[in-house]
């Protein structure tokens, strides 16, 4: 009989035996490294033999192909480059009949659900479990996992995934993990674009960009950055009876004031700030409130 591990609700789920890991690149390598002492063992595969060497030296078993990994493992973690490679790995894995294939790669929004529909009838559980936190998070065991699949699969994966992630979130059925990752990365890369706009403004003002960057990283570490405003379970308008109404009103007033002032500085320095203009116009409604007086000028 399998060992049991308790879940957060007081129930229990079977402990996973051997873990397989396919794809040992920049993030996959440190993720797999944190599983080398997994009690059931770790079996790894990568098309580059050199990528497997540090892991086999640490106690993992190297495999010649995906099917060998799948035959040995209860859960196969997949961290390859793109949708085509993911499909190829899953089709090779199905012959080995592992219990679960967990896709950590960032893939198309419909890929995991399509693979689940294709291979589920054969008894293969497909889960999309993309990660956030990059190389540093993988190395430190501080990734966030966004899990799409059955609750049973999630409960079985939480313990091994806890070796490389200190946040495991169940998002819904297969496909939901990828949808969450795409939403999270939309914020990430739009913020990068906004950072570039802020740097152009600061550079035109003659400021030291490295010093500004230190201020940004410091204050975001204190406040939580953009995530600190993600307070509600819906994007619907906020009723005035909601306890968050006065809080968000205050945020709106500060945001619209500061955006308007930044646009004034941009105009004085002849720096175009399209993201700032868009933000000023939509800031209030994005918070779930009507625009305030600072969001009304259309001619900035």
C-alpha cells in the first residue's frame, strides 16, 4: 500500500514514488536538482547528456529517452521549450503510462486541455503546472506553481513540487494553470514596458538610472509592487458599501495626481509617455471606480 501524506483539508493522498524530469535547461535543471534526494528517486532526461551529468552525480538516474522516464516514474515533470516539444514528450510518455504528466513549460492556452482530452481516455493524467520566479526562484526553492488539472493530481503533486516551490496554487481543470501564467506574465512584461517609459522620462531629466532602479526595487519589496493592488475576487465595479471603497478612492486620487504630474514633466522634457496617458485615462475604472477628476483631461 502507498504511503499517505496529509492534505491541507485533513484528508490524505498517496505519496508519489519516483519522479521523472524531462527538460533540464536554465530553470528545469535547478528544479530537478531539488528533487535528487526525493525518497522515491528521481529519473531525468535531456537531449543533452551534459545537462544530466550534475544530476546523476547527485544521485538521479539518467534515462536514454522519454519513454524510459515514463516507465519508471509516477509523475513526469516536463520543462521543455514550446508546445511542439511538449506534445512530443507527452506522446512518448503515454507508452510508459505514468500516473501524471505535469507540464511546467509556458504553452498555448488550449494545449493542456487538448492533450488531456486526447490522452485522458488512455489513463494518462495531464496537468499544466507552469511556474513563476525564474532561475533564482528555482535555485532557491521559491517558485510559484499554478496548477491546472484534477484535485487528485494536485494533491499528489504538492509534496514533490514543494521541493522547488514555496507556493502551490490550484487554479482549476487542465488549462487553468497556463491561463493563470499568461495573466501573470502579462502584468510582468507590461510592467517592463512601463519601466522603460519611466527610464526615458528620468533620463531626459538627467537622473541616474541606476539610483532610480535601486529606489524602485526597494519600494516594491516593501509594498509588494503591482500585486499589492490585486485585492478583490472580481473586476466588477466596487459598490460604495464595500469596505475597500475608501481605500481605492485614496489610491485613485494618488495615482491620477502622480500620473498627471509625470505627464506634465514629460511634456516639459518633450518625452512621449503613451502608457502614462493610457493609465491616467483608465486608472479609476481599473480599480473598479469611476474616473476621478485627475483622469478627465483628454488633451495631455
